[in-house]
């Protein structure tokens, strides 16, 4: 099992390009089920979750040719309509095959994804929306079985602005008969990216990026030719690396409109931010000011940046309060930060962070994807050496992070334990 060895204390400087967004690429891959191929997708990050999605699509009858961040995928009539537990349990986004399969073929059997390390994320809102569109839903031995002769347009109110539910229902509605209106829809940039690709396929969709999305169903769609948007969470992580090391890093391809909440908080801590057509540059402050954050659905502060930002606050000059409102169990990185000398107290969904002068290198363990990035950042700023194990979590969402950090001057290497 691999681990990262990080010798901290180096100031990061230079330029680095952000990869394509995993959270945008996955729904785009599954959207290829909506039309016969060949589909062409560019700027795909080379990640474990992307490989899992390609294996799932191949199991559903697609031919997949992947090379250097670009995939040509031909969607054929599936021999099976099942997303098996063995794949869904390793990647929750697999449930996004449900809407496309049901819309195009009228049949889908998908394993229930269950919980995850950062808390339960049920798919009841996905199923409620599909039932409103005329689907018959049955639960059978851990699987969702869905059938519909043809889905019908409906007005659907989402009790929570679920990203996956919004994506699943938009894809299902593209081939439904009539008009579907999603109210209280999620507004994330990855959803807008999906809608732009679907519009290129011939879908009729309005309102993406707002809380009301209207989809007028069409009889058929054509293949897509689309490039995945840059990863705003990876970009944010790299910008925080500059702030934590008093460095100066320009992230090429980063889009400021995707990271407004994070950039605002970076200005509050004292970082200098420069934005141009190429990307975003952050110059870290000499002294990090304390800042309070509260995670919220987009466009609020992203829950996927909470752990990384907490690492920054751990070396701030004062007291910060971090409130997590999106997921339960998303403070599991705190124990590992405490092993590195961080002064953090948890009360329910709130963490109070008293900044310390210096974090100390230590053996630590990643518990989930964003926690692993948090500990990498902490290691970069810490005195002496940090050994980070269970980095397979990191590999699910960051493409070659240690290579990018080395390019900026970090002393970091991957070793086989």
C-alpha cells in the first residue's frame, strides 16, 4: 500500500495546471448512455473513479477507448441493465446510470450505494423524482429496480438541493415525454457543465445554475463532443497550499467564478489574490488571520474544501470556527491534525480551531478523499516529516497531486509501504 512522505517547511512557488473535474466527468460519462455513440470526451482526469466508471459502462455494453485524458465511448444496447454492487460500493456516483438507463431503455437495476465514511447519502430523492415521472420502483435484495414504458414530464420539488439527484433527474427528463420542472435544484458548476453537454446533444434545458431547471423532453439525442471543466476543488487545494506555505502559486485554468466563496475567505486570512485570463494566483500572507466558515450548498462555502481550510486555520493567529452543515461525520481529519499539534475542539457539527505557531510532522492516516488533501497541506506546512498512509483515498480525486506539488518546490514523494 502506498504512502506519501512529506518534508515540510518549503515555500511553494510557480505555476501548475489544474486537471479536469472528477465530479463533472462522472455524470458526463454516464450521460453517454442517453444516445448511441461515438461520444468524445476530453480533459478527463486519470483517476481511479474514472476507470471504475469506464468499467461500469463497458459492463453495460459500451466500447471504451481511453488515451491521455480523452475517451471515445460508443454506447450500444446493453446486454444487461445492472450496475452491480461490486462497482457501486467503490464509487457512489455509479447510481447516476439509473436516470439515463431508465430514460432510454425503460429498465434499470442499480445497487443501493449505502453509506460512506463522511455520512449517509441516501438516494430517496432520486427515486421520488423518478416515481413522479411515472417509473415503477422496487427494492430487491439491496438493488433498486426501475421500469417505465416512457418517462413523463412532471413538476418535482427536491426537499434538499441534492447534486446527484439533480443530475440524475435532468438526464432522465431529457428523453421523457413532456416538460419536467425541478424546483430547489442544486446549482453547482458541475451541473451546469452537464447541462451544456446535454444541450450539445440536442437536449432542451433552461435554468441550469439556478434553483429551478426546466427540461422539455425530446425523442432522441445525438453523441456528445465535449471537454470536462477544470476541477474547482483541486484548484482550491493548490491555492490553499500557497497560503499555508507563505508561497506564491498560479493555478492555470482555475475559474474564479467557481471559487468565489473560497477566494473571499482567502482574502480574509490576508492572502493576496491576482486573477487573469490564465487562472488564479495566490500569494500567502506573512501572518494568517483567523476566519470563520460555514459550509453550504453552492454558491456557499463548499463542504469539499472544509477539511483543507481547517488545516490553514490550524496555523492561524487566533480562534476560528468551522461549521459543517452538509455532511455528518466530516470532522474525521481532526484527530489526525491533533496528532500534528493542532488545537481543535469539536462540539457536534462545529469545530473551534485555536491556531498554533507550528504544526509538527507525524505519522497520519487518511480517512476520506478531502481529509487526505487536508493532511497533505498540513504536512507541507509542518516542521519535520509527515508520513501519510491510506492515500488510495487521495487517488480517487486528485490526479498526480504529489507531482504537481513537487513542481512547485515541495519535498514530497510516494513510496510503497
